[in-house]
C-alpha cells in the first residue's frame, strides 16, 4: 500500500507522514531526500528558490523502493503528481493561513516565497491538482494535534 501526503510547504506533511509511517509500520520516503540522493534535480530555479524535478524519474525511484518495501508513506508537495495507479490514498494537508505564514517565516523563507506559498494554499492548488488527477483524497487540517489512529487508514 502507498499512502502519499501532499500539501503546501509548511502545512504539516512531514510531521503527519512520519506519524503515519510509525503507526502503520510503513517505510517513510522523503521525496526531497530521494531527489538529492539520486540526483533527480534537473535544474535550480533561482527566481523561485526551488529545484526543478522530473516527476517521472521520481516515480521510477519510488517503484524501485516499493519492490523492497511494499508499504510506503511518501512525503512531498509533489505527491499528487504521482499517477493515481501507484497511490492507494492521497492525503492533502491544509493549514490556517496565519499559522502557515508563521511556520514559513520560522523556516527563513523570503517574503516573496512566503507570499507564493500562501497563494498556493489560498487557491488550494495541491487539492485542485490532486482532484484533477482523480486521486482518492483525504483532507487533513494540521492546525490541531492529529491522532493518527482516528484517521481510519
């Protein structure tokens, strides 16, 4: 089984993904680490201060990992771009805008990057794209403490 977690940076993906992986005994996959480890960054976008990644290459690496570890929790704001045939459950994390702004500023994001990510959250980009890809989506608000056992997954 693959549970993938997506959402705007700062909405709590990593915290939730690690809790679910621990609770279910699944292998945790941080896609950012995978990109770094396997050299999957195509280029660096200086204007947006982010990596440009070929999602197809990421999917191929996840398929390789799944052969050795059949149960995975995938953590990435790119997770919703993975074809639905590889994902059993897609969780989209959401967060109150004031809390999200605080989290992003604490990370040291530039005002421009904070604004861009707030806009992504306001317009529900991850959820919209996940829906367009016809994923089975669970939306989780991370403002409150989450009890993984209550998620029903």
